[in-house]
C-alpha cells in the first residue's frame, strides 16, 4: 500500500476517558471486521456500524482504515515487546532449553487472539516508516539481549553469537506468526515443542568444520 504518511496518523488523541473508550470501540470493531470480512471488504462504514458510532465520529479519530490497521499492528507489537521484557526480567532457568521455551511460549501467547486478524496484519500492513522503525527497534533490543545470553550460557556452542541471536529471534517470531496465521490450524503445544527442540539443537551442537569447495579439475 502507498497511503501517505499523514494519512496513517490518528486524527484525535483522546484526552478524556469517554474519548478513549470510543477509540477502543473503534479498534475492537475494526479487529472483528477485518478478521470476518478481510481487509478489502472491511470498510470504515462496517467498522463504524459494528462500533455503534456514526461514520463521522470514526473519522474524528482515524482518517481511513489504513490508519486503524497501523494502530492495531502497533498495539500488537507493543504488547509483544512488553511481554518479552517481562520475561527477560524474570529469573532465568538454568537450562537453555527452558529459557528458549519461555520465550517461544510468550511469543505464541501473543499471537493467539485472532489468527485471521494476524493474517490481515501480515499481508495488508500499510507502508509506515514509523511502524517499520518500531519493528526494527524491537528486533534490535531482542537480538542484543539474546546475543548476551548466548555469550554467557555454558551450553551454547555456536561461534557467531550475533548471527545466531538474529536467527533465534527471527525464527521464533516469524515461524510463530506464519503458522498461527495460516488457514490450517496448528496445535500450539506441538509447535512450541518442535520450535524449542530445533533451536536448542542448533545452539548446542558442536561447530562443524568449514567445508572447502571442491578442487576444479585441470586447475
């Protein structure tokens, strides 16, 4: 999507409890409408009808449905980041496997509200520099924490902890999002178990020797 930057900003920041409740109703209604009808058919008229407000009232808060979707994605990211920070502040288990399980479970739980809405978020998110910077900032924070964890944990055998940290963070976040948002449902306990097993084996395996390219004949 190519909606202009200004067209993705909320028009009105609630200063009173009543106004904040109205905005919450709009966002809740939008999440329901996008999940039920899809993004193309999830019009602002439908959102306003579901929120039981006039279309004029909706436009006082958001200029279009792109801005509403950006707000929904932003809140999803913020909730996930807060949950991860809370997990990081807890006392770590001794086992690397249990540490990874804690983070995988946290990310899975943050994706369970509505798989159909997740699909809309992943496929239809507007081109918002602020949103993309938020995504990048959250990723940098998680990678820095994960790299520090890998460097000090005695079970870890990988040599390039920076790349390993990026792989770990991206694998958990992207695999969970894609599989939970997929049309065919997946058992989250099995997803958690296999994801943790895969990452644990990768991080604790002895580094393999670099493979030399085969010699060229006649060289």
